[in-house]
């Protein structure tokens, strides 16, 4: 089956304008990509995608064109490659709310089992930059917790949390790194979160981060920075969370500004 010509007036729920530039010419790989979305929908989650050769014959295009279209869908998280096995239709992305809830709570709301692999749990000197954000002295200690984040045993992110050591002197004694940090802070240490500031940006993982998460270093990542404070208004937590852009998205609810 040949890749169809892009519609001049695509349906509202289709790809935005079918990617058609104002001059009306569209790259061939994008036309194949749009048709592949229909193939993905027909196959369903977990199904294996036909080979490059089969798709190039079906759409009457070169294998290089198919490879480019498939590559973009892999980056977008619509498809996933398994070495030595093939390319499969990926499941829906995980949704992490931009709210004062933990990673654990966010996944459990979706019926997904959260998990963590501990990389580091240590006390270390804050240093100038972190000290400025936590409003402490540069030579004050912080507790650093670094963990690989799991969703149904799949590695999806890497989280580094820094907490002021003076405020939480017993944290390292009572905290189970395989469990929710926020639950421990609330239930064991009586912490009340009053607010937080978050910023999200796209980055590429460092070689170390890519190895820990088990992803391609060229894959776009979502980087979230969060600073949290208690009812006294003093910040006590700084979090740097790196998530796979093909497996996770963020969600928030906006209200009217008075």
C-alpha cells in the first residue's frame, strides 16, 4: 500500500495540520510517519511492527525513509526498540502530576507499581550553589539520596534529592530507600509541605545518567528541578529528577488568576 497524500484539511484529532508547510510540500518520511500512526493504532500496544523491508514495500518508499519515520516515533515514545527482537508498539506514557505529591503517589494513582534502586545515601557538604538555594552555609551538611526510578520494574528516571541535615538528623536511621521519601518525612518525621517551586526543561543525559537509566544518550530527557519548603517558609529540600522523555509526561491543572 502506498503512503497516501496528506489531506489538505485533516480532522481535528489528527496530527497537527499533518505537518504540511504553508507551501504545501511535505517530506516523504513525514507522510510515512502519519500513516505509521494508523498502523500503530491497528496493531495495538505490545504488537511487533513490520520490518523496515515490509514497510518500505508497503509504502513504496526507501528503507532509509521508513527508518527516519520509525526513528521519530521511537523518540516520541510511540514505538520501542528491543535489541535483537524488533520494534514494538509502546504503551501510553506515564503521567506525573506537577503537584505536591511524590513519585510513588503519582504512579499508584495510575495503577502502576513504583520502585527504586538506591545509588547513594550519604551526608556531604552543601557547597555554594546548593547552600544558596537551601538558605544554609556552604560548609553545612546535606543528606543526598540518589535513586533510579522504576515503573513496573522498568527504569524511567534518576532522582537526586538533597535535604538539610541539621533539620533531619535522624532521617538516615529511619528512611527505607526502597520506599517513598515523602511518606517517611510525613509519617515518621512529621514534616508538613507548604509549597514548592518547579521548573521543567529538556536535556540530554550524561553518559553516567544514560547508563544508570538504561537509555540512549541521544534520547531527549525531561529534567525537573524542585525546591520545597515547610510552613515556616524555609526551604529544606532540593530535587533534581531526570525522566525519559519517551516514557513520561507531566500534567497540571490550571485555575483562574484572580
